C-alpha cells in the first residue's frame, strides 16, 4: 500500500481475487470495507477522512496507515 503517510488517495496492491480489504480507525470502527476486491491495484479516496492512524487489513495481513 502506498503512499504512507497518505493524504488524498491510498493505493492497495491486491494479490488475490476476492480479497477482503478492511480499514478501521484506532477505536476499531470500520471506515472502509471491500469484501470482493479484485486482483490488481485498489484506489481508496481519503478526501473526507480525518487525519490520524488507521489499520488496513487485507485478508489476514494488517498494516498501519497514517493520514495527514
């Protein structure tokens, strides 16, 4: 996933068809979910998101995301 920190858009590289992409805030609230993401590059619009730290989970792999 890139860029990190992000501002306007987040790009997530999906390596398997029908992947589950879940983004939560620090409180565990789901702010984005795509349960059938296709293989390839997923573009997530962050324009209306608050600055802060989020967690991105792709299937069972989690990473920290910072939004400026």
